[in-house]
């Protein structure tokens, strides 16, 4: 093998590229956390701030909402927070009232939702108006100048 073979081996080892670690992307994770008082809020905020990769934490105990910004994974944050605080934690399940076509349908309307929010749904029948419903909705709309004047 000799000296040339050793140099070729060293050159091959040094020239092979090692796969780089993928960097985590900056995420914003919204959570629904069961909190009763400001003490619970402080406990949740301190726990979330101690996680690796967290840049910013906002906690609102009246809305039962915690928002985490940083290089974190949402599933890991939910799991770690529920384990370390003993509180019920889930991903933020609500969307603004205006994003759902039928906000009072069973499974979408939630009494516990903050004002102006309803539960998120993936059902296309509930989340979108069909063309006929859209036609009738526009017919009686206040924004339509040619709308029915019986109302």
C-alpha cells in the first residue's frame, strides 16, 4: 500500500462531506392551557421560558392561551408542558368567527371559546359556503345595494 495509498485514504476521508444538521425553523406555537389564576400564569410562563430554543413567551390566563415563539416543535412543547406543570394542554383549537361559514353548527360552536372565536374544523361542508348558499347570503346582505328591501 505504501505512502501513496495512505495519502489517498486520508484525502478520501477528509474530502467526504458529512451531512449537516438541519436547523430548526422559527415557529410560533399557540397552546390552550388550563389556568385558574395569575400564579398558574406565572408557573406556565416560567416553565415555557426554560425550554431550549424558546425566544419569546406570551401567556394570557383569561383566554387560557399561551404563545411560544422560538426554535421549538409544537408536539414536544405540549408534551413537556403538560408533564412539568400537570395542567391540561392542547394546541390552540380556535379560529376567528369570520373564517367559518357556519359558526353555529354542532362541533364548531364552543361555549368555552373566547369571544369572537369558534372551534377549528376540517369539514368542508361546515367551513365553506356552497354556491347556492353564497348566492342567498349575498342576496340579503346589507352590503349589496340591490338586496331585497323587505328586510
